[in-house]
């Protein structure tokens, strides 16, 4: 009787222990599922992978670089113009442009600046335009300007010294050379800008 009672008690204890163990396992499994679900929600709201972040940053940097290049020096960059030294030739659209180095000129009795003012000094350059295109070039489409120290120089006209813009069109295969003068001292740095129909072709410097 004692052994049977002991056996019955042992079986009851084993069953109780088995049920507690099963409950613990179920609770543990539910906890894992809950934690996994929470973890999934956090992953969906996390920042993009490093590769995506780098791509977005690169695109922004490229845009900034492009914007900086387009406004270098505080003004839009004219990509159609070319920098050249005096005496060199710049060719665009089959039209060649050459500007000689400035030389000191002596204002004459017929020299005028701004229409009425007689200059006391002037720098003179020779401008040559050669037309190898199929279209004639109107002289009114050519513009010559000069600057020094960031300031625009006043142009000088002198009919007696042939310091005046051309009046005849430049036919295909033809060329023309004329004198242009500006109120300036040749010892100062001078830049001469050549434009065709308001489009800057080249800027000539020392």
C-alpha cells in the first residue's frame, strides 16, 4: 500500500511538473513572437541603408557643385566665351577673331570719347575678324569693349587716325581689320572683349 501510494504521488508530481514546463514554453514562445513583431516595426521606421544615404548625398553635392560653377565669381559664367592672350586667334562658328596688344596712342584734334569729351590718353588695339562661314557678317553685329581694374573703359573715336568701327559687311571668305581705342594707360592691365550679336566670343588679355 505504501509503494502504491508513493507511485501515485510520483506520477501526480511528474504530471504537474510537465504542465508547468509546458506553460513556461508557451509563455516563452508568445514573448518571442511579441518581441519579433515589435522589432519588425522598428526596422521599418529605421533610416535608409548606407548605400541609399550616400546616393542622396552625392546627388545633392552634384547639384551644389553645378550651382557653384554656374555662378562663380558672383555672376553667371559665359561658357561660350574663351580666354585668350593678345595676338592669339580665337575661332568660333568658322569666324576667327584676333586682337593685338594695346599700344599707347596720341589723341588728335578729332579724337573724342563719349561723343564730345576729348581724351588726354588712349590705348589702341587692332581687331581682325576673318569670316570662313557661309554667311556674311554685318559690322553692326560686332561689339568691342574694354575693361581695366574692373571698370569699363570709354571708347575713343578718331576719324583722322582711322580709329573707327568697320562699315562694310564681311563676306564669306573675307576679313577686315580696324583700330579700336580706349581711354586708358597702356601700363594698366587691359582686357578687350569681343562679342558677336551680344554673345561674348572671347576676352583678350596680356
